[in-house]
C-alpha cells in the first residue's frame, strides 16, 4: 500500500531552487577558505583524524545546505551545484595563476643548503618527525645533504639532495 503523498513528499522542494544554490555557494566557499587557512599539511596527510573531521564537517554543514528540505530533488540539486562549483573552481585555477594561488596556495621553502627554517616548519604545522620522515623517504640521512626542501601545495614535502 503506498502513501498518497509519496511522490509529493519525495520531489517537492521546501524552498525555491535558487535558495539551494545560494546555500551551496556560500557553504562551499566558506569551507574552502577554512580549509585553506588550516594549512597545506592538513590536505597533504590524510589520517584517521582527518577522515573523522571530513565526516563531522559534512554533518555540521548539512542543515546549512538543506535547511528544512528532505526531498530527493533538493539533495540532487545541491549535489549538482557542489560538483559544478568544484569544476568551475578547478577550471578557473587551471586558467589563472592568481586563482590557483588563492585556492591552492604556493609552495613554501622549508630548508636550503643544509639550513632548516624551523620557524617556517612551525608556521606550516610540520613536526620535526614529519620532516625527518620526508628526509628518509628521499634517502637523505643528514640535514647537511639537503640542497632544498619545499612544502608543495598538496602538502607533500619535496627534498632535493646536494650534488655529491
């Protein structure tokens, strides 16, 4: 036996369509700014803690996106809007160095010619252990062997050895 209002409840939007889009745009760009401010290291290392943060962020912004709506149409409209925004930001980043720097950030010099910039490591939230792990991954045993170490925009630490 079907409910008489099944299709009405399933597809009837609780708000005008443009409110969904406005909410998605606001939440998308505010979260993007928050993630950028939190630092490159956050994006570069995805740990169990980060997974928990993503799940909780999704739950935290759910009401900001949907408001009183529980319809399939509202959810699909939001999903399409968020995917479209992400595509547009990616396109703008690919075509404009200024937009890319705003969205992705810029690489940061962490060390040069054996000198590690400890204040930069602190500012970028990179622990001594994380830096040493990156050295091991690149086969560098001693800080003195570093020509240059860079925190890439994706959070990865690239280490270039001095020529022997």
